C-alpha cells in the first residue's frame, strides 16, 4: 500500500475521558483509553504468535490511560500508558479501524 493512501492525524488530544484524533480527511475519532490499550498489538501483549490476537485483559488496570504520545515515522502513533507500557505502536491504519465515529 502506498503511504500516500493513508489518512493521517492532524490533531491528537489526550482527554481525561477519551483520546481524540482528528484526521486529515475531517473524521474525528474517539477512543476509550483502556480500549486502545487493550488493542495493543506488540509482542509483549499478544506474543510472537500471529494466531494469538487477544490481550489478557486482567493484566491491564481498569483505570489505565495514556500519559503521552509520540509519532512514529509517517505511519503510526506510540502511546505511553499509565501502566508503564510503551512498546505498542498503533499504525494509522489500525487506529482508523478501531475508530468510533463521533
Ligand atoms: Zn503492548
């Protein structure tokens, strides 16, 4: 896939109740903090096995939230979570898939 075909965030807000991403096509996505945390696809969370896609929810605090975020290259966001987990990279493609339209 061409990188030019990907939508990109123009604004990311970490609010107490949710994470808001405004995209360059005008879509505004809202994510529950823990929901996004539970969708981490990193090797620590889902292991190296491609077949295992589910994270063990009991390992993630109920009140987990994103403390900070950084952009990764031109294709992803990385969040620093309050449970000191920061290896997860959320591609823009994944974030669009997880998005709840507001
Ligand atoms: Zn992870």
